[in-house]
């Protein structure tokens, strides 16, 4: 599987503060970004996989709402996270 326990703990350690802080906004956005990148590469190979395409659109919407929340709460963390994850805005 593409998302192992080690990859998740690395993501949350880097962006969430600690590996046990899985509910942090920054960690969730980083995890969603990792999943979005994986699904994007999958869809490039499998153009007719419409269920995955729908899942990707829903995941992008969840990430967008979390980014909006972070932008309202702390604009500096938002800007740093956008730059680290290479998310275009």
C-alpha cells in the first residue's frame, strides 16, 4: 500500500508537531496532499476510473475547507504550509 504507518508518522511529525497529533489542521492538510498526489498519478494511468476521480474531487474539497479554516485562524502558518507542500493558490 502506498500509505504505510511510517509515512503517516513522518507526515504528522513534520507538519503536525508530533506523530500522535493526528488531528492538527496542518497534519491533516499534509496527509490529504499526499493522498491527492497519489490519486492524481493513478488517474493519469487509469483515465476511466471515475470512482477514484470522484474521491479525488471530494478530497480536494476537504483540503480546501481545512485550508480556508487555517487561513482564518493563522495566516502565517497557512502561507508556510502552502509553500512547503507546493500547493498553488
